[in-house]
């Protein structure tokens, strides 16, 4: 396969072109695609067993600043990055049949925001013209809560980050585009196989009270109140497996809201197990196998099996990340063992809907009466968060005596009054924040995409929210009926192409648990989705074009940021950059943990995407050879500030039980910012030590 760009952010296109330029590109081309769609080809024209699919895979690093950047997901002011454990990556798969192409990307981040989707589409248009458009590109997120925040243009999601963060946006857009470009360069004939299985010990329903309000016909589909379905797509070229996509519903929240190390969490560990441990992938050397573990309808599915944060299977968040990730990996492997080759076309269709303003026909409502969605509002339970995974949005309502400069800049610190019409429309929700009418523009999007994707015998119903398992089931049933296929052939692809919180069923909404309070557009949000997915799937089945719909907003010019950039770096008296503060021990046994600490620089000065802050090296006959590095599971990077401008970088390495005995050392890499604004790369070397 083609390897992604192996440079830092300071060396690539995005650092040389302003964000405004990137977003402005290809506008005319996008308009020309307003009502286009890709349709399925006749079955005979795309047979997997004859290798008539085109397949390409690619991967790139999307790690943001490893220090002093607010983390996305838990929305806690104090949760800022302070190191790296498992680097998040974007994994791209391009599938083709005949003239049709589908780009499927799974990103190890919190969400795919519309800002990032727009930025990716603009850059794809610049690089590839009309080959890849919003119609045949699907971006989705694993929903890790341990990655950098600030890439959104929606104020609600930058609240705890204190504004838009250009570095995070660039890392996500660049990494996703690089992965797609690598997959495009890797295109070649291949085949697809599909396997199915179940996994019963990697999720638990965190809103059982709400779930139990659903009709028996829905609850009977999930006898344990979880969705255990595992669906795996295997990609082969030349008789060799080059990729796998394993769908399973569980929140990517094994890491807690007190963790400060960047991590791809349990789904990232599943990918790491498949790529690094089984297939021998070494990310700094390129990848010839790519494995993604995307979500489906995981809105009410928690990996914290004992229904407390970081509780279950153990009380250690790193162990839980590994165990839940390993269970997904093994369940995927078991499903692959029974996989069968599939045939059928590749196709996709996308349109936009204004989810805040949809007249819903009685066919889709619980009581058969026509209803209407409404302007976005957050409920009290959204702010409180979920007991199982952690609190929700901070600072709303604004505590007395507490100021958030980001909020002050937008609304002057005074929450808008909640009008009676909105309270009535959102009932029984107790509104705490009228997000859709807050100044200067709505704090969340209302125009959002929906998409239908076909991959041979598998269909994806794609929406930009966290759908509960019953919400997902109802959408799957609706889409399956419109397409004329069994419901087992349709998956709910959540977190797709944008993000707007949750979608609970009307019955679940009435309980006003966390998911109901986070269903922003009122009780009839799911019925609106059912109606619109039916419309889109019906057109897809008939190969009829649909209009693009209302245009999604662009508020990229209204993005404050109240996070100060770090200044020039300094060193402690008598020490230089890269000097060792704490040396490793002279020797370690296999299975021990080795550690070292260096005088370093602020990580914001260079994210080192597609690179590393540390190598573990072993001496060989040909010299020092890298055997491990920061970004992999066994190495942890802990950053700390000493005073106002001195950085320390501490690293630990869990020495594998099968490590080769010999002489080892650590080498640290970073970039120092000088007083004149220039960057100066440096390295540091530890003492040598023995592993026996």
C-alpha cells in the first residue's frame, strides 16, 4: 500500500496554507454536486469472488498537541492533555466496483464535526477533483474521549476547550486526507468477505430505565438490553488480507475523565492488536494491513461493565482499555473465521436535512399523529452527564462567581431566557440551555447529513449522532423495508459526517435520562429520522436522484480561542535541551517497567504526527535499532511543566516478556521554540541499560 505523508505539521500543506484558504477551495465544485449521487451497478458487474472490486487501504496519524489542550468527550475544564499513550489514527478504506468508488474512514477521535468534514472535502476536491465528494465519502469516529478537542466550529463542543484549536483541526483534517490519499494510491483488484458474530461481555446498557419504556417488540430484539452484534468486512488482495472493518456498539470510554494521556481507547487497542501484534505493523515504517473498529448504535452502550466510570472488568482504566479492546478484536477474529465472500455493487447517496424543522407524518410517530421537531435545547440530564461514563457539559448553567471567557465572549455571561414555545416543544425535557437560539449563532448544527451506503450485501444507514440501540434498530428496520432486504443486512452507522449529540426513541426521551436530555431536537427526533431515511432509502433503491437539501452552515469566521500559545522554551540552570533528569536503572528483567525523564520542550511546538517523541533502541551488529516507540501500547509519555517555561518529558516502557536480552537505550525527540520564533529540533540520549 501507499504510505501516508511522513512529515510533521510544520512541513506539510496545511501549515503553509491558511485555514481560510483550505475552506475556500473548490466551492464551485461542491455546488455542482448538489444533487448528484452514486448508484449501484448490476450485480453481475461486481463479483467479489472474481476479484472485480477495487480495494485500497491507508492510515495516518491524527494526534493533536500532547500538552495543555482540552480533551474532547467528557467536557471537563481540568482535563487537558499531558502526554500520550496510544496514538489516534485515521484509517481509510476505498472500495470500488465499475466506475463507482466509496471512501470509508474511521478516525480515532471524539467526533467527526462538520468543520472537519468540510475541510476534508475541500482538500479532496483540490487533490482529486470530483473523484471523491460528499456523496461517496463517509467519515466516522470511534468516539474516544481521550483525544484533543477544539476542531469543531460548534460552540457547545468547544466550551470546555476554551475555543477553536487550529492545531487540532489541522491534525484531524490532514491525517484523514493523508489516509485517503494513501488508500487511493493503493487501489488494486481484490475481494470482500463478510462475517457475523456476537459479543456479550464488552458492553452494558447504561440507561436501562429508559430502555424498558420501549415496546416489547423492540426489547425482545435485545434480550440482555445490549446490542451484541459483531459484523466484520475482510478485504483481500492477491490472496492476502490487507484490511478488516469490525463494527460493534460500545462507547469508547474505558479511559476516564481524569486521564490526561492521549489515547485511542478500547477501539484503538483493538486496532493495535490486529495491526501491530498480529500483522507486525510498525507505524513508523508504513502499514500493509489496516484494521478499524467503528461504532454502530452505541448511544446507551457503556464499556464500564459495573456501571461506574473505569469500573469493569477491573478498576484500572488501562487494563479496562486493553481487556475491552481485546474482546472486540477476538470477537472480530471469530466472525472472520466464518466469513463468506460477498458480491454486489458499491453505492452511496447523501442528502442534508434540517433536523430542527421537520414536519413528521403520523406514520412515524408513536400515536399516529403528525408532529414536528424543534429548535435544539439541552436538558438538565445532559449537563449532569451519565453516572456510568461521567459528567456532561460544564459551565451550563453558569455557576455564580465562575467565569468562562469563551462563554463571556459569546453571550456576555447571561444565559438567554427559555421561551414558552420552546419549553412546550421540548416537553417533558427540563431545558437548561436553549442551544439553538443562543448568540451569536446556534451553538449546535441543525442542518445535518444522512447517507445510505451499500457494500455488496451490506448496507449502512449513516447519521451524525449517538443512536441508542432501539433507535438504531428502528432505523435499520425502516431502511431494510425500503430496500427490500433483511434487517440483518443493514447496520446503523452512527457518528457519521457530523455530530449533534444523541437520538433516543420517543419512549426513552420521556424518561429524560442522559440520552433523552441529550436528544437536542425534541421528542420526535427519531420519527423525523425514520421518515427521512425512508425517503432516502426509497430513492436509493429506485436509483432516483434526490436534492442535496439545505446547505450546512459555515461559521468558521466566528471562532474565538482563549488558549494562549506557549512561549519560548527554557531549561533548568546548568542543563540543556535533551539532557536527562532521571536516568534508567542499569538493568531490568523482562516484564519490568523501565523509565527515563528528559529536559524537553512544549509539545505544541511540534505534534510529531507520523513521528514519535521517543524511541527504545537496542544495539545490534549493525548499530542501534528501534524496537519500540512512543505511540505504541508499551510506551507512555508523561509531560509536565516545571515553572513557567521549562518542560519535562518522562517515558515508561513496559518491557515485553519476550524481549530480546541485550543492551538498550532511550532516545528523545522534540523541538525547542527560541525567543525569535524559530524552531530547533533536538534529541536526548539516556544511559545504556541491560535487559535480561
